[in-house]
C-alpha cells in the first residue's frame, strides 16, 4: 500500500495514489464493521489519545469507536476542563503528552495550524480532526468513500458544494481532494460566504442554486457556521433557506440520480429540507456517518504501520 506519511494533517500533502490507498483499506473496514464480531488488532498494544478543544459528536465518537475496534487503548481528554483553561500553552501540553508515550494523537482545535504545531512537538502520529478554517481531512476522505460507493467511481464527476464555504474546513478539504481526483467542482453560495481568491482553487463559483446545480452528480450541503461568524453574513435564516436551502425544486436541476450529502450537524429548514435529508433514494447522509468509522480505522492503521517501522525520533 502506498502511504508514507507520519501524520495525517490535511489533504494537501496526499497524492492521488495515497488517497486511493486509504479508501481501499477503508472498504475492508466497512465489511468488518458490518460483521457480528467487529474487532481487529491493527492497533493492539498502542495508545490513542483524543484531544477535542472544540465540541464534537460524530467525529469524536467515530475516532473513539475506530480505535477501540482496532484494539487500541483509547483515552478521551476533556479539554474544556484541562490545564489549557488554566493558562498552559499548547507546547507545554505537547511536552506533557510526550511523557505519557501515546502512539496516536487525534486533535480538533479552533485555530488553523495548531494541529500542525503539535505534530512538530510530539513523538507520535497525529491526526487532524479539524483545525479552524483550515482542513478536516478525514471528513473529505469519508465523503470521497461515500461518493465512490454510490457512483462507482471518484473521477470525472460534477460535484456541487453549497452554503457557507468561507468558514468551512470541510469545503476546503473536499475541494483539494476532489480536485486531485479529477472532478469538476462547483461552489454555490452567497458572495458574503465565499472566501476571497476562491477561483484560484480551480473551481466554478455560482451565487444561484438552480444554475449551479444544473446536471451535477453530487450535491454536498454545508451548515451555516455561526460560531465562526463575526458579522451579518446573511439577511436572515428564512431568506437564506429561500435562496440557498436545498429543497425538491432546486434538487430537480441536478441529475435524476444525483446524491445528497451533508457532513452534519444539519440545520433542517435552514440549509436543507427535512424530507430531502431523509429521502433514502437520494440522501447518503447516514452512509457518510458509517463511512466515517471505516475511514478513520484505515487512516490510523496506515499511520500505525509507519509508526512501527520508524524510530520515534523521526516523528519529533
């Protein structure tokens, strides 16, 4: 298998062959997770620490489940009650972690670049579970696996990412991954929620849903990230739903077999109609959750293989 990295910090450093390696291994873990006995030993004897400086439900739960199913000793650190709140720096936290000799460190942090900084200071493999507006690599990978399973391929598809692009690390990671795999990516949303210079990423930009969704194969909706907003980006949620919320009429402009995705958590009636979200013929939102566990198992398995093959000093 082609995967030579010590950490998984983002999609940007990954080659298409490495993306395929992760997805192919994840397919094996999808099968494992559907069996009655769901355990493997890829992480047996290793310690996994989950550090979430931001609240999370799906990502933290799936990383925890992934580690346990692979045989790791898993510890969740309650960062809201940690010494960080008492003034400890991120570097001091890294030094403390080094003294515990973990093997895998899963980190979500509100500041872009914080996870990369930690990876430079600890002697273990680090997985980025989302850092600020920067990246969320395992979300993009699980989205890619979901698309590949639904469409039978992960190239030359028309894919629309809709909503709050400016504040979304999910959008950034997906743009990078889908571009590497030779897909045509469209971004749809109000100009106030489009980052400056976004066209440089090789995407098409639309501010009209019907025009942007015309003949797409995949519709990926994003939630409004109000916790990252510091001003009036939209007139109101009602107006936003009218113009950019996915409903049956807007979806009719996509291909008849187009799938609907959402990374969660969903705001029903804001960015997506509840009936669309629950439509078993179009929505793959629950499949995304299932793929998340398998992809995170694959990522940690590959990093553990590299970890065992190298001296720890290489990771420092």
